C-alpha cells in the first residue's frame, strides 16, 4: 500500500469522484462479502460511507493499491485504514470500476472489515 499524494492530479480527481459517490449510498455497491461483514460488525452502509467522507474531509491519510482481483482489468483501489465507525476500526477499500457501455457510474465497495 502506498500513501496517496493528494497533490497528484489523478489522485485528486479520483478522490473527488469517490467522495461524490460516498455521499450517495444508492450509487455505492458493496460486494457480497462486504454486506456480510457489515452485518457481522453491526454497521450500516450509510454509517460507513458517512465516516469515510468525514475521514477524507479531515485530510487524513488514504492509501492506494493496485486492485488485481474482482475486475477484468487492473484498477486503483483506495483504502482508508483505519476508518473508525462507532468506535470500531475497519479496513475500508473502494474502487471506481470500469464501466460497460451505457452503464451508470458507481463506486464499488471492496472491503469493510477489521484490519488484518
């Protein structure tokens, strides 16, 4: 994992888009594993998204990592760890997926679990 340099235009653009999606839960798609993890942690998707926005707005550290699984092509995943939600520290990872023609843009939530 690398720390994101917010001065790099590609990161700044991606994070602005991610923040926009985080504010609209209907445009954020958790994987099945994420849904299970949130139930186990007794957290809602909305709570996690709200705390992620607060983390970003506070200028706290965000990491990035090449995402080689889940998508057909490599994408950059953005990681907030720890993201503290209701006193629980979680590893939170999102990515902007490649879109099929005509597909509505969305944010893929790839992880929301305790740090390992």
